[in-house]
């Protein structure tokens, strides 16, 4: 269930607050959707997602329509894998 939706950068960045079921009930998530025209999401985008996770005190799902750079994915695996989930929009087709 979506509880809130905001466009944070005209046409390219969106924040969606959602409550999703899990094994013990429900969990609030912040979904950050990136809709860049050509560039892939980078390290800065992942760091920004982690900062938002701390601010809202909930896990973040970072969705990128154009995917993630190799350096961003490597950085995520080492640093933020437990608080930020990555979803590559290319995998959703």
C-alpha cells in the first residue's frame, strides 16, 4: 500500500512511502525511483539513499530505470547492503 508519493527532482527522482507485508506483519519502506535518461545510478545516489534510510528510520529500495554503475554496485555490496536494496529497472522488463 502506497502511503505517500513525491517528485523530488522534476521528472527524474521520486520518493514513494509504502507499507508492505512481511513474515511478521508489515514493514514501512521508502522507495527511491531514479529515472535518468542515459546515465546509470552511481555511488552518490546510493549514499543519498542510505542517508534517507537513516532520516526516515526505515529500509530503502533504490530503483534505477537505467541500472547501476559497476563502482556503485561494488560500493553498495561493501557498505550499504543491509539498509538499501537495489532494483535494476532493466531487470523488470
